[in-house]
């Protein structure tokens, strides 16, 4: 059975320990804080067998060298191989599959935030989860540092939206409240946005994480995944989904929430 444990790191990042409870094997997603990872691995009494890196940015991949030193050079570190992730020894690419214990993992290449961004789709017989790094956030998406609106539209509305609706979404940062405040500014009549915002604000007041959501939920309140909605297109004054994604990103980049 799969069990996922979010581990907060730095200011607002999440690392994730993915455990296969049957074999006792586990993988760590984006281990930026290696000491914290080691503490959790010890406390959970699991065997760490791999690290999955979503992209090369320091706050996700910054711990790989230290992890390789701690675990040995043979320890598998997965990620996209463009020379920007230190100590990477298991290059992965779109649709490449491997195992964590008995869990199945498939890499999904979703370039845009970075050209080498990978999302990891993990499942057992019952559950499905996707680790989306800085591509899909709860109610938002990552900045287009190395890609276009066309690519982000493909990542969100073809690749990730194509996963089963019940797939749980575990993203790289706790940005949910600010994302929903932005969503409210472009999709204010959507009660799913206002309900989720109220829920997220309550959880954050208690310092609790707002992950995971699900792909089904994201389709109801994430403006970047609602760009086929006629009301959103009208509000943005654009005619198609790619233009809508472009405009949303531009507006979000300069958005200041009125709290
Ligand atoms: Zn990033």
C-alpha cells in the first residue's frame, strides 16, 4: 500500500516521503533538506531506496549531492538529465517507468517551468498520486521560466488532466491561499473557489498543509485548468485556451491580493 507523507522544508516547499507499506521501501521527492529527510526516514523505520527530483531549481534539487554522500554513489537519484541536477545517476524521461518497492512510478515530462521538469505518477492497486513539483500547484501553476503558454497548457490540460480524476495531487510549494485569492479575482462566481479558499485559510491558520488535492478538484477551481470555460475566456477577453493561460500567468505575476 502507498502512504505519502508531506515534509515541509525551507520557507514553503514540500518534500514527500512515498512509502510502500508492504515492502517497507520508500522514496523521497525533492530532498532539499537532507537532515530532515534522514530524521523522518529513521522515525518511520523505512528503507530509503530512491530520490525523485522534479526539476533542477535549488529549492528542489539542492540536496542531491549531500544525499549521494550520505547514501553512497549507488543510491538511485532520478530526474531529467540535462546536467543541472548534481549526482543524478538515473536519467528519466517521458513515460519511463520504474518501481519503489511494489509501487509503480511513471515519469511525465512537463516542460515549461523548466525544460527538464518531470512529474511523477505513482500508483498501487488502489491509489494514485502525482508529484507535480512546480508545474501544477493547488489552484495554480508554476512560472514559465523556460517555456511557453502552449507548453503549460499541454502539461496541465492534456498530460495531468488526462490522469484519472481521483489521482491525488502533491505539489512543490504551499501556495494554495494566494493562488485561490487570485482565482477569486478571475473566477469570482465559482463557489468551488470560495469554498476551497475558506477551507485553505482555516488549515493554514492551524499551520496544516493543504495538500493533497485531486485532479478532479483542480478541474473545478484551478483557473489554469478551467481555460475551456466560456465565462473565463470572456472575463480574460481571449478566444482560446493558450491565450487564456498566457493572460492568467501574466496577471498572476503582478497580482497583489487584497487581504
Ligand atoms: Zn522551480
